């Protein structure tokens, strides 16, 4: 998955500091390769 650099850096920092987190929305859908087309 291609993420913007800032978001990728942010997630890396959370992991380094053992922070629990949940990714939701468009980034979560993109990670699972699910299209988020809305009408």
C-alpha cells in the first residue's frame, strides 16, 4: 500500500512507542484494498 510519507512516519512512531491505535476510514479501506466509492 502506498501511503503519504507523513502518515507512514506517524504510524512508525506509534509502533516504536508501543501505542495502541486503530486505523479507520479511507486508509483502512486502502490497506485492505477495498474501494470506497460513494454516491
